[in-house]
C-alpha cells in the first residue's frame, strides 16, 4: 500500500498525533494551511463567536479535521455530538490565527 492510499473502512492510524494547543515550530503554518485547504474559516469564526452553524459550515469543518489528521494533529473540531464545537485546547490558537492582520474581518 502506498502512503497516499487509505485503508478500506477509514483513515489510516497515526500514532502520536500532536495537539494544536502545544506550541511547536510549524504549528501556525500548519494551521494556516489546514484552514486554507478546507475552507473552514467561516464555520470556525461562527463557532468562536458562539453562533449556530449552517449545514454548509459542517463539511469544511470535517475537511479541516481530516487534513489535520493527515498532517499529524488531533482534530480541530468536535463534530460527533449534536452541536459542533472547537476541540479542547484549540480555541486560543484558532482565534489567534484568524485575528492576524490580513485575515479579513475580526472575530
């Protein structure tokens, strides 16, 4: 099996996933990449403001979690319950990333 193939039934297992709550050299860059490729900025901003999400917001959040997993991180968002939320330890880092100059509207 090549490194790009996903085993039948789900995501490949990746031991030692890192948390975005733990600072390291590439964390901010990796988070920026995940937000950009998933298109989850709108949904993440709505979660940070405590607003309800639309159905269109959930797909990008799912994609962000998928991208985070493949980059060696724990999920950014808790999507298993009735109401999606930001994963523990991620809110401050996500808020900081989305409030950087040049990122459009402030949260």
